[in-house]
C-alpha cells in the first residue's frame, strides 16, 4: 500500500502545481464592455431622445415604477415641482446617486432612466446575475432631478438664482435642504454626484476632449486621503479602466482643491465616499447620446463592483495617474492667418466658440470670437492652418431680399461675390433658417469688421481669391458644391 499511497500524494501535488501555474482568468466580478453595451441597447429609455427636457417628461417615467422601486417625494422646488427619490435593493451597503443639481446638466439623468429600465428587466434577459448582485448587496437611492425648476428653463441655477452646488452649508434653497436631508437620513456609504461640464475641457497636454471627468473631492484644505476618500478613488480607478476601452485618452480628472461650500466636498467630509462624474463632449455627439451610454456603462459597472467589493482591486495610485483636465479647446481654431491693422500686416490665430441657443427642442449654435493672437497652446475640434491665407472683410448685399427668394444656390452665388450677409423683411426676426449666410432684418445690420469684438464673419483668401467663408463659426468652402445646412437665427 505504501507505493500506491506515495503515488497518490505525488499526483495531488502535481495536480496542484498544474492548476496554480495556469494563467489567471478574468475576474468573475467584472463586466465586459460588450455586455454593458448590450444592456444599454436593450434598456435605453426611448421617451428621452434629446438633452433638454423638464419634469413633465420624467414624471410619468417615475410614476410607473412602484413594483420594483420604492418611490417617494422628498420635497418641492422653489416653484413647487416635486423632487423624487427612487429606492431599489435589499442590501446593507447604501449608495445615493443624485443628478441635475444644475438644471442644464442632464446627461446622467438620461442614463439613470436607462438604468431604471435595466433594474426592472426580465430575469430571462441574460443580465439577472448582475441585477441579483445589486439587489442583494446594495440599497440604492436615486434622485434623478434635484433642480426641476432649472431643468424647465434649461439653466444652471434654481429659481432663486442660486447655484445649488454652493449651498451645502448655508442651506438657503429648498433643493439644497432636500439633498442634505436625504444624505443625513439615508447615511450612504457611497455617493455619486452627477454633472455635465462644458465641451472646452480637454485632457491636459492633448487635443482630446475630456469626454468624462472624475473627482474624489477633498474633505479638507490639506486634501488628505482617509479611508472614505480612498474608497472613492478606487471606484473611480475602476471606471477609468472601463472607459479607456471605449474612449482611450479622453478621461480627465478635476483639480481637488477644497471648496468649503460644495456638496461633493462636504458629503465626503460627512463620511460618504463621494464620486463626481462630469460629462463633457464627444465629437459628433451634440445631444450627448453616446456620452449617455458611457454614463450608463460606468454607473452600472461601478455599482456592480461596489456590490461585489471588486473595487478594492484598484489603487489610489491608479486614480492619481488619471491626467488632469485643462481648458484649451475651441470649436474652430484658425492658425497663422495674415491680417492687417491700418498699414501693419501681421499673423494671428483666431479661436471661435459657439454658445447654445435652444428653441423648443431645436439646437442653434451662435458663434463668437473667443480669442485673437498667439493661440499656439490651444486646440480646436476643427482646425484650419491658414498659412499663406489672408483675412478679408465681407460685404452686405445692398438690397432687401424676401426670405422665400433665398435658396442654397442663390446664397452660394452671393458668397462667391463677397457678400456674407443679407437683409430680409422685419417680420422674420427671431425665426430660424438653414442657409450658409447671415440673414438679418432691416435696421439690424451686423458690424462686418473682422475683429475680436464682432461676430465671426469673414473670408480666408489665397492669392486674392476667396477660398473659405467663415459664417457664425461655420466653415464654408467655396470651391465645393456641398449643400451645407446649419440652424441660424435671423437677427
């Protein structure tokens, strides 16, 4: 029996060594980007298809969720709109998520309703193991629209003209009181502070937009890291790892200077591991629908990693390695164009940014010259190297033209002849059009001098020939037979 026993022991030892030397398999706690994308495609809320919406759009989407979710009204806004909370899960680890503290920052709000659909999904859809982990381990509380009055007007502040994110201490606003009370009553271990940032943030040292930015806010002036803040850093490191597979190089991190009035900093100080998510820009995504998908993916993945405690695999060092945000992007950057001031010719760069004007659900971009001079440290979503080109002033067509007589062919003819603006009848003021020319009503003629103070309205010429027209920040190439249409206001 001894030889046989010795062989058995040797076999067991060899078997152990064989399996212990095998390559490590992917953690069962991770969710692949492909699976997250599949979940989003299946559960995206079709009722919200653009980023400007008010409480009346989300109210029916909340009202029908009383089977899986506990729905409560936490309070009312200044103008009397309800501030709702939806609660899900049976676990002991509590997570609070709040969105649209600023009324015009709605990207994450859209993603939350996609997430609600997912949490209500069928057990037969292939995602039940994820839902089960969330349901059994977490107690989730969502505040999808903290500032419904601001959302109604699509403006940052509430009806008192107060920035809610600077009301954590003074508590001057009913909305701020709701958030503070919600945190104190719920006592969450984790908090997600969901915002949008402007599209001019870039990842430091690159031309890439900071499509998503993060911060584990400081809880004191010294910006120390305790266990509470460390947990937030590790969760963010996990979200960054996922996003690098989707938008490599397009994730930034905010400066962590302590802001004593802000909710994020104070909620971190009050003992909740707080994660700030800011949705920026992605080329070709003006309604932020792709960024909405990214929000859904990183939120679902982060919640799953909190539920499974898999976030502990990440480090504070991985968080620290996320590059900083910068603010060096323009919508259009024209470099090295020759211009003149009196008899003095010189080279300049011209940076153009566009402000958003919403007319119902219609998005109109109004171009403005942001800067003029040496802009070599800036980047553009669109760039023109104008070396060898000269800036030329455009003209105004001398006659009033009824709007119905203008079409793309007529406009291109005017542009090629040096006319960048045309007057139409007074009754048209405030209406919109899609023609590539500035249209104004009688008595509202624009100043056509190409300067920092005036609208971006000029030509770029090569050897005296007009090559491009810049109209309201849009580039019209005069040698092409393109049908260029973009929404503009009649001035």
